[in-house]
C-alpha cells in the first residue's frame, strides 16, 4: 500500500511549504512533495530513489471549471531546464469517435 507521511517544512522561492513523502508499496520513498502552506497547492515535486534526477516546480495556478491547475511547470535537472507554459485548458472536451477508430 502507498503511504503518505508529513515530514516537516521547507521554503521554496520564499514560499513556506509543508513537506510530505510518498512511499511506494514496496516501502521505498518515491517522491517528496512540497505543498504551499497558504494555498495547499503543489509547489514542488522531487522524485527520490532511482528517479531522483529532476525537480518540478509548479506555479501560476488558475481555476478552470472549479479546479486549480498549474499553468507554469518548470523541470530542472542535470540535463538542463524545461519550462512549460500552459495558455489554455479545456476539460471534458468532446472527442470525435474517429479518434478511437482502428
């Protein structure tokens, strides 16, 4: 079973965060997740273990159909930095049946 543990606090880019770890079913810690204490939204995800190369910082949250979604995601690691800026989000958009045709 997956286990989520509160492990303390940390500051990221001047934002106070609560830190949790997520343990996989085999007992290994899979990720550290930092939650903004003011908004309770994800500020950073840091994979641990074999997947520990990159860190993802999420921000510019906007409410779309009642959900707060990050519109800026920055991933940084040994191979460089990538920034994803989301211009628009559509939830539950209709999908034509032809998309699923063999």
